[in-house]
């Protein structure tokens, strides 16, 4: 199994930045202890506070897929329904 890097870009609606940030912060500790999680780091753009980025590394795509099916992600999606302007995920591999 090859290591998988995930880059997830989340753009909150301008009036919902605080809500989205607080919900994203809830994901960090619970995700970092999941099987296969190497790192799970949240970033906020210095020029555009509505732009958040998760930089993640997983031991395998299968373990990341298991993470995506966890109840805490479903709770996050419900909590931010209508508050996120756009969301993109890039699955990437490091070039040795």
C-alpha cells in the first residue's frame, strides 16, 4: 500500500468563517488518532480567512477512505451545511 497525501481546500461563506473554523477544529484530535493517520494539519490563509486547507498524510488510500466514512465527518457536514462556499479534495502521491 502506498502512502496517500490529501490536500483539502475549504472556502467558507464570508459570514460563516467562525462557524466553519470551529467545526474544522473539532475534527483534528479525533482524526489524528485514527488508524493510518500520519498527520492531519489545518491551515488558514493569511490573506483570505475564509480559506482553510487540510494537509493530510495517510498510510494508505483504504485507511483514508475509512476516515471519510466516520461519524464525526458526517456531523461536520451537517453542522456546516450551507456555510461552505466550495470544497475540493486532491489525492496526491509524493514524488521520491
